[in-house]
């Protein structure tokens, strides 16, 4: 379902920038129909998987730039816990319960922000940005690194893993974004906005909606059209 959502999002607009934060082996960057001409960034701080990411992109013919950094709300350096048992669970802020018994190592990595990644000289108002953010619980910090929560771009959408996020983090997301949950059976979305935390939590617990991920979009100004 996550891959389905991602590919549908890629095809939905003529994006100028496609950014995969937590690219791992690059599995979400293969067969990106609709991304032709976009600037593609594959962000992966884990040095053990980057050679596999490079191979995936090379063999798939994806013209992506690999960014060997973590993404957070400020530039600097961060400790990264690398899961050598299951690379997809490597994280800045991981869940010890989920990695119990795994082979772990901690290294320090350089950190950047989405603002810095997307600053390429072109005016923000001309950029149509698509993000995938899967960083095992560090998603709110990644999104805090957006200028004005992304409202300054011509368009922004983010497929964000939310399964690690509790009510406090979800509430913070709802303050800045409209949160869309996907109903796989109906093939439709339900939108939750500011003040909708209780409804969002009930929807996530109800079993109808895809629980792993949500699509986030900046809340439009009053009178502006919604995507």
C-alpha cells in the first residue's frame, strides 16, 4: 500500500523536486513514472547500505543524487543507531523494543534540513515538492526543517510514515498540515485538519484506514483552493 500511494503521488503532479528521506536500498525510487525532469534526491546516512543504493539507482537508470546525511530540524551532527540486522530500522530516534536482539552500532553523522536540501537557487514559489519521509520516529523533526511548513512552495505533498508517532507528535503535525489517511478498499482519502486529533486517532484505531503512512499537505490560506 505504501508503494501504491507513493507511485500515485509521483504521477499526480509535474513535480520539480522528489526527495526520499530514508532511501535505504532505493526500493521506492525504482519505476518512478512521472518524475522525468525532476530533481531527485536520495537521502541515506547509513554507510553500510549506500553502495546498494548506488547500485539500485544505477541499474534502474534513476538520475538521483545521493545525500549521505541525516535530515532533522537543524544542521549539525547527530548519533545514528544502525541496525545491522534490519537496515530499515536504523534511526536517529529508534524504538528499543523493536530492535531488541538486533545487532546495533552507533555512529555520528552529519545532519541537514529540508530547507537546505531544497535550496538550489530557484525561487521557492516555483517549486513543486514531493517528499517521502520514513525515519523511524524522527519524522516530526524532519518536517520542522521545512520553511513555513512547506507553504512557501508552489505545491508540496509528503508521504510520511506515522506508525511510530503518538498523540503528541500527531497533534503537532495537525497544527501545520492537513493529514490524509487512505482507505485501501474504497481507494479514497479522508482528510483531518487542525483540531481533528481525536477523529484522527479514532480513524487509525478503527482498522479501515492504512495505518503505516499518511499524506501531508500544507494547510492553504483562507480562500485558497485545496489540492
